C-alpha cells in the first residue's frame, strides 16, 4: 500500500526501520503507520469485528 494512501486515510507515520528487508539485492527501509481509535471514522455501513484481547 502506498504511503500517500495511508496518509489520506488519516494514518500517521510513526517511524522508520532502517535496512529492514532485503529486496532485489538491496536493503530497504520499512515505515510504520498507525491511527488511534479516536482518530478513526468508520465507513458508513461497514461493520468491523474487533478483538481487544479479552
């Protein structure tokens, strides 16, 4: 998924894991994204099952 798509969806770039994965002969960074529950707005009519570890 592209960074632009994640940012447009309201996610925030949290960090970069440098030289994390080896792809096609080169080490690549991985970027982590997140969104807090209170920042997220569900799509109308979409039902999401959540498991909060309970």
